[in-house]
């Protein structure tokens, strides 16, 4: 069973930057895609960004131009670079991976991102 471990969250002022990391316990080529989601208090979990096994990326409109999703296949790691952070970006950020063969989704434990005004 694959495991995903996120890190890199924290407290930052508006306009600042953070980089989240998601380390997978097996090769990321075994996934159709990896993604980042977030959930703010009282709100549903929402998609932030995804990257496919072919390297194609997709972003929520709210983060386009500010966030960048990438990966390092040698390190089995996906990243989310977050720039120009806003208070409304405050949420728990989760890493997600979809198995290429099984289609099973796996979630990380989440990492808290807090952006102060």
C-alpha cells in the first residue's frame, strides 16, 4: 500500500511563499496523476493542482499564475510552489495520487498552511 507524506506547511504573511513536498513510498510512475487539494474550515475539499504521469499540469482558477506543481521522479516527490499567498489560501493541503493500474486514490495526512493578513 502506497504512502504519501506531505511537508512544508507553516505560517506565512500575505504575499509570501511556501513550497510543499509530497514524498511517495514507491515510484510516481505507478500513478496516473498526483495532485494537491486543500480544505479550509467549514468548506469542502477542493482541487488545487494536478500533474499527470506525462507531466501535464492543471490548476484551479484561484491559484493560476501563483502556484506551480512539479515533480522529481528520482525522488518520488511532487511539489507545490506557492507564491503571492493570500489569507484565503489558508487551509490544510493534501497530496493525492491515483494508481495507474488500480485507479485507487491515496491521500496524505495533510499539512497546514496559514496565511496572515
